[in-house]
């Protein structure tokens, strides 16, 4: 701690220290550089004298603070998770950070973290903190830390590995917006400090004429290509740093995740709080036959990621393993039909098994909840997708007509813009309809499952188990009432809190609620 805390504080105050270096350089007095560094390091050392923790039969307490003393106290029965994190410095020194979670979202300053603990003490401490739950089973990471053996030697007694990161998956990283999120702030800082003005006032830009326009176009194309390369490289670097070495271990009562290149993280998730999973496949990932997997759990991050961008087959396999013990027979054994046909299930009203055009729902052809065919929402839902896509084009055309009347004839090429947008929006509308659907899988030995899918540019397939649903809402806008449609919202304490079945025919809405949670029917 006497080394970790000073280094951590120095890294935190780098902007201030850079200012002191500039002042010391310009003034010719190097003490201006040493004084702030000494003060910050001394503050880090002082934290060691003022930080302590204790564990008794009822509470875990953390006391810290130099000027203002603070005591964080967590009742042991409220502890739901114990996560372990170690950055590069911690790993070199054989230390780790242990974070205690209570299933409640807290501010960053209110997190209960024990910093710079000896890594050999982590397994016993984590087991002690989770002993009251009766659910903790040491994973292979714990065994490796406690006994200094290879994780592979203890994998058999730790549980089942349902997910494993592969280096080839990094090719999917540029298909997300993470690289843009890394590069955009840097570009924003450059623009704020006048980079755009420097470029616009340069002699090359000032002397652009008709003859040099092709050269300018080539330069701009090169800059765009360079930007794409930088964004892709940043996305790949962030992907490797975060998900390198990911392993997902399911021991039946907890789910263990371990990942990270420079900063390693070990996350323990209580499967008793599991309520489902979301298969997320935005447009670019979908085009590359890839996806990512998120958990739906109470008291956890609403988008707790289990698998990052990965081949869709690997994501579906992990999803199936995750839900293996929680879904009805027939869904996991190679796509066999369930014991009872869905249309014959006693709790499923007849209206649920029909479209708006009274067609029977598609048979169960998929082998996992990620591939099972969904019930489409009929022609009214399709018309609604096209109507939403068409009105912005109408507004744009009206604006152009007004401009043409008030200012005179517009260039011919301007009228091609609405046509291009119309074609693009029509394609997106059709894709949104094709991605719209739901399915109810009644359980014979396990819970009933509600599967709902929506979106185009960002598509989600949510698989939610019925016991996690605590309420329903049937919502109808003015236009939905005219179209005979409704949006059914399943309320839950987990994940995003509300999961929607969008634009379902109104005659199926109440039937859907009865099929998923018999007796918990919402009023129209």
C-alpha cells in the first residue's frame, strides 16, 4: 500500500503535475516540479495510516479519510457479490482490489473496496464474506491463487466453462462504437485548441480552386480512411485490454468471469438473481454473423456483459448453456419438439397462437433461445414501420418545395436527396419489421420464457423468465389504437426494468400476459 497509494495519487493528479513541470521549466526553478509531486505522494502515504477494515459476525466496516473521516458499514447478510480487480501495478506486487457488492447501485465514492490486499488472502476472504449465502463455490482462479497451481488443473472441480475468449474475435471490435468513443474525445480536444482553425487557414486550403479540387478530394478521402484506421485500432486495443483471456465458469450456483490484459477482473454473479439474458446484435455485427451476450440480473449492471463481440454461434452456445437448467425439455436436445405443442398448452389462450391474419405460429425449429423462430406481428405492424419511415421524407420534401417557391428553382441534385433517404428508410422499415417478434415458451419442469425481439440498427433479443416479471402494462398510443395494435411492457426488478413487446395485435395482448404469468393479468 505504501507504494500503490502514492503511485495512484500521482496518476490521478497528472494534469496538475504537468502544470507544475511547465512552471518549473519556465521559471528555471526545478523545486516547483518536486514540491507538488512530494505533496501528492505524501498524501498517498498518509492513506495507509488512516485506512483500516474489520469483519465481525454482523458487519464489514471500512474506515478511511485524512481530513474528513468516513466509515462504510455493510451488513454481512446484504453482501451479494465479491469482485476482484488487479491492474498492472497490483499484479506486479502480488496485490488485488476486493470490491463488495450488495446488489444496489452506488455512487463511485460509496463503493466498498479493500485496496492492495495480498492476493493469497483473497480466496479465504471471499469465501468468508459469501459464506452466509450458502452458494459460494471456489472457482479455478481461487484455487490457483491459494495453491499456486494451474487453473486448468482445477477446472473439473470448479464448474463448467460455458464461454472462452479467442484471439480471433478481435476482428469484430471495429464493428462497434468503442473505438469512436476513444478517438472522439481526443479529436474534440484538438478542435477545442484550434486544430480546425489551423487547418482552415493553411496555405493549402486557401489556394484550393477548381483545378486542385480532385487533389483535395483525394486528401479528404485519405483523411477519412486514416480516421477509420485509427478508430478501428483504438477499438481493437480497448477490446484486447478489456476482454483478453475471458473465461466464463458456471458452477451451478454462481457465474465466474475473469478477463483483462493489463487490469484483470474477477466477477462473481449469483445465479439466484438471474432473470434472463439479452442477445445483442447491432447491424454491423449482424452483417458479420456476430453478436454479444448480456445478463438480466437483479441488483447488477443493467447491461452486464458476459461475452463481448464474438461469432454468433459461440454466443448462442453460451446462451444455451446459461439457460440449460432453466428452460423446458426439448429446447436443448438438438431441437426436439416439446412434450406439449405450444398451441395445446392449457395456459395458452387460442388467440395467442395466431397472427392478425389468423396464421399459426411457426414451429420451434431452433436449438437455442437465440435461434427459435418468433411470432410475427402481422401486416398492421409492418404498415406502422413504413409510416414511421415515411413522414420524415414528407417533411423534407415539403421544406424543399417551400424553398423552391420562396427562393427560386433549386439545383436538380437536391431533389435526389429525398429519393435516397426514401429508399434507405424503406429498407430500414422492412428490416425493423422482420426483426420484430415474440414467443412464449411454456415450461413443463422449468419456468415459462418470454422472448421478445426488436430493433434494426441496434437489435436485441431479450429472453426473460416468467418468475422475474412483477407486473404488466398494456400501452396504446393514438396511432396504435387506430391500427389495432398495442405495446405490452413486462416489468421486472432486473436488467433494464422494462421489456417491451412492441406493436402486437391488441387481441393477443391480454392472452400474452395470461400465457406468461397466469393470474397476473393487467387491465386494458
